[in-house]
C-alpha cells in the first residue's frame, strides 16, 4: 500500500492523500481502538473537531485536534455520514470544520464510519434494532423468572438499572424503521411476535410514529406487565387516535377485560355494530360526536354544516335508542363505541 501510494503521488496528490487516509484507518482497526480513541485520532487527522454518536447509547464522542474531549455546544457540522451495520443505520460520524469541507473529508468520513461500525460489531452488543424474538419473548413473558428476564435484557444491551418501556405496534412498515423513528437516540430493540410487533426501549417519542402505524404503550416498570398493558392499549387505538398510552386510559382499561359474549349481548354495543354494517356515514358521525362532545366541533371535523350533523345525530338516536344530546346518552354512546372497537380489534 505504501509503495502504491508513493507511485501514485507522482500522478495525483489527491489520490496519494486518499490512500494515506485509508492506511491510517486500517492501522487504527488493527490496533482495535475503541470509539473515543477513534474520534480522537480522526480529529487529529482532520485538524478539526470530529464526532461519533450511536443511536443505541445516545452519547456523543467529540474530540478536538489537540486530543482533548470537546466541550460546549457543537459547532455546525460541515459534513456527516451515517454509520451502518447489517444494512441498518446505527449512528453517524461528522466533522465540525469551520468553512468549507476539506478535499479529503469525504474519504475520511467514509473510513471513519466503517471503522465505527467495526468497533460496535467487535465490542457489542451490536446496536442494531432488530432482535432475536426468543430473547424479546423472555423479557415480556409472564412465565419468565426474574433471573432469565434480567439475562435476556442484558444480552439485548439494556442496563440493569434502567426501566424498559414496551410498545405494541401494528404497521405495514418494517419494525426497525419504526423503532429508529420513535427512539432515534437511545437503545431500541424490535421483534415480531405473532400478530403484533414489539418494541423495547428506555424512552419513546410517540409523536414520531409514522402515518398509518398504531401503537399501544405500556406504563408498568415490569416488562411483562408493561407488555400486557401495551397490547391492551393497542386495542383502543383508532385512525384518529393512533397512539394510546395505557396510563391515560384509567378506568376505560377495564373494558378490555370484559368477556366477549357479555359485550356482544349488550344492546348499546349491538346498536353500534348495526350502524357499522348498515351506515358507515352514521358511524363516522357518531365517532366524531363522541370524540368532540359537541355538534359544532363534530361538524367542523366532518366538514359538514352543524344542522346536517344535528339531523344525523337525531336519526342515530332513534335507531340506537340512545338520547345522544343528553349527558347520560353521550356517556353510553362513548362506552358502546369503545367496547365495540375492542371487539373488532
């Protein structure tokens, strides 16, 4: 490699520089450096602040060219490159160079990203999102003893002193993509489990859930209880409410435990089921009214005149036998609609 670099230096100084960058990182990888050492060496080579951040830990390794850890707010990144492992983005590397990028910055960052991925793979646990379903099932199963659960969490990369949140997901999108979105800077593990996707994470940003996906989020500290709560919360999701936190359900969570035959025999639930099969427009009107509690707000949501919505509600009231304009009737309609959705889920 050195002989090749010497020969090419007579032809193109840029090629020589690129080859020396490649050799520099090959040497670092042979020496089995860790991430801080990799960032420190890169800062010295680039003569500006260099950084590495992994999604799994959320911690940034930033070093100045003098070898000291960079402090204070990060400067604007002149260039950045994702770190990929097994075709999944697990973090990024960057340079904080004042002014335009240097002529070899692209080569340097590419090699730094490759080296960072090699370090993660070597010293793991690998910070990839997708996990062994058997390990995830050990974590969330009520039949697992605490020792087995703790060992599974440790193998997945979770620290023993941090609570793990469990999310139940239904989506046509890949689970690793959803995991990366709702938990972009912390460790997240995903696995399909029968008909539902499972996410394990220490923090979850539900506002980042992609369109079309639905998620129920557990609240309990114990992963097995949190999983049961997450699955129950998922059943309460709707198109208008794609994310449900179990902690926000309160007494409504009790509806998820009612026997199915008892629910089907209830007159109010049967009336709502009749609306669903007979008149989807009436069901949509009832959903909007139950969600808003106001004829005018329901009309705004449906893009209709409030008098049209009022006539529809009067007709729905006659069909279901529920006085929707009365407070008790509105409560009955909300309970019936929610319970019917649980049957459908």
